[in-house]
C-alpha cells in the first residue's frame, strides 16, 4: 500500500488555498493557459485578486516577464469585475537566489515570496498581511490525512456557497409582479369608466406644494392611454419577474415604491406639468438589477454591459429624443432603484457599508428634493 508524500511546496499551496477559501471567502478564478498558478478573487477585500505561483523564477528578467503576463490576465479580470483598478497580491513559492529585488513596477500589484524552509506562520511579511493564518490549524497525522482534510474543507465551503447562489437564481413563484400588473389594469379601467380622474392622482410640483403627498405613489399607477399602459405593463412583466426572483418579494416592493417616490419628486421639481405612469418605478427595478448584477458580475459574465446597461441607456435616449416622455422621472426612478437596492441588499452579498451609505444618500436626496419643491 502506497502512502502520499507531499512536498513542502504542495503543502504550503494547499494551506494557502484552504485559508483563503474557507476563512477569507475567496473564490477560484478559471484562467486558461497558465500552469502551476492558482488565482483567487474576492472583490470585497483589499486584495481583490490573489495569485499563488509555484513556477520557478530564476532571475529578475524572468520575474518582470512573469508580472507582465499577470498584468495581462488582470486586465481581463478587471473587465469582468467592472473595476478600474484591481489590487493584486502575487504569492511566489519558488524564487531563485538570483532574484535581487521583489519590487513590482506595476501599480496596485504587490509581491510576497514565501520561504519554504520555515513554516507559513514564520513568514513575517505574509503574516503581517494575514495574521489570521496563525489560527488556521489543520489537524492531520500524515500527508494523506492532511490532503483529505484540506480537500474536504474546501469542498464543503465551495458546495455551501454554490447552494446559496443556486438558491438566489432558483426559479420562484411570481406573485408581486402579477399583483402590480393587475392593480394597474384595474385602475386604468376605473379611469376609462370615469370613476377616477388620473390628474387628481398625478404628480406635479404644485400638487406636492399643496401637500398632496399621496401623488408620490398614486402617480405610478395612473396611465394616459391603453398604449402607455401596455408598454409599461409589458416592461414590468419582463423586468419585474427577474427582480422578484433575485431579490425576493419584500425587497422587490421596497425598491418599487422607493423608486416611484424618487421618480415623482424629481419629476415634480424639474417637469413643468403633471406626470403619471409606472415607468419611473420600472426604471428603479432596472437600477436594482444593475446593482445586483454588479455584485454577481463574476457569475453573470457580461450581462451588465451587454444587456442591462444598453437597455437603460436606450430607454433614456428615447426619453430625451421623443416628446411627452418624463425622462427626469425615469432618472429619479433609476437613482431610487440603485439606492434602495443598496439598502435592502442582495442575498449572500450583503454589505453593511453599502446599506449605511445607501440610506444616507437616499435620505439626503429625498430631503433635498422636497425642500427644493416646497421652498
């Protein structure tokens, strides 16, 4: 019976991956064409990308070429992360004696070389960056036991994350979107029958100054004609079902109504006449999708740049190009959607600082708009 014999480099590599995946919530990045390298990503950390390189680096020229190749890979990662900068830590495990300098000439790229002759905890520069590594103990009686335990821990962590993400994207029963569509249709029928006057519930600067604050919400349920209603309800069906799936029903409603309020306020401030329609709230749902897509950009690929952003920009362009469209309301709804999505958060990616910042900015914007309208 053969026993597993691990080299010190293999052991350190596995310990590093174990620590970053199970303790620091990094996720592996698939990088094609590179051997003996492991790339990890966590956009919420100081180092968004960590690269573990076990290739032998003979001299400074080879180091420079290695970093040049890494820089090319990082450019691709930045596009996927929608980031202008990407702090990267290169961890080298096999640096030769002829390498005289470990300084990187590239901005936002740091280097750490680990001495395999001592334990990971004794590498001072690394433990300064990641002091928690000292607490990442792996009980084992031999190399095989170490390999099994590390692999099992990594697999359990990865499977747990995958199940959580599957839950986010899992198809759900749509309720809120259909209720909103039915409510809009019923209210339009009441308009057509003459039982309600849409202008009474429309948003405008004068209505808000007269303290008819209900128009901040009711205006989102009024429509000018059947074509106006049909376009908005079709958009609500397409976009709303996606938002309800990824955010959940309660968060969806919060985003919808907050977006409608910010839409009505900006419209009341900058639009001369009365304004009605659900399009501002729908733009808010697009803003929520934009925020969600940003947090899940590594899973969704180029969905933001190829689908969400083009839809937003095209609709804003149409709004400015054609008469009779309240584009200020659309912009207000979009801003309200992004900020309210920050406040309610997205599953598995909740960021406390985003919640606080979103709340502060939203309160300031609403207070400012009300003040400017009422003065």
